[in-house]
C-alpha cells in the first residue's frame, strides 16, 4: 500500500509541476541564467508581468522575437522557447551571444525609453 501511495503522490507532484510551468513567465521574478556555466553576477531581477504592465508591453514578440534570414517576423513569438535556444554563449550562427542579447534588448530599451535600470548593480542585485 505504501508503494501505491508513493507512486500516486509522485504523479500528483509531477502533474502540479507540469501545470505550473505553463504559467512560469507569469510568476517569473528573475531572468533565467542557467545557461551560464559560471555566472559572474546574480540573475537579473525581473518580475515579468509587473514589468510589462509598467512598460505598456502587450505584444509578447516585443521581447520574444523570431528572426528568419535576418528579418524579424512580425507575427511570430518565441515565448515557448528559452532565449538560449537561439542565443548561445559565444554568439555563433550570426546571432548575438546570450549576454549581448540580454543587454542589447533590456538595457538598450531602458536607455531608449530613458526609464529603468541601466547600471549592472541595478539589475544584478546581490
């Protein structure tokens, strides 16, 4: 009986984890830096929904973009992918490296809008 209970509990936990991962960006509080083997800084603080609401970003493709032959596809979104699936650590394949992509997109937008953090310690809080 204990084995059946353990199996049922394991399945229930697995189902809950699978369901909650579908809404992971809604609950996101930091930028995932798992692709970096030895990060030099802490993950960037980023509360996904609060940021987008404050910034007035309604189109997911604003950040979750898709490019084909060097051109951005307007009606496509990469929100079901990790940034590191397209942007590797070295920037091979004509794509900016992962760190450059983060800094260009995030910091670049903050500079252009003259809003939001731009200094290292403002995003990478210890």
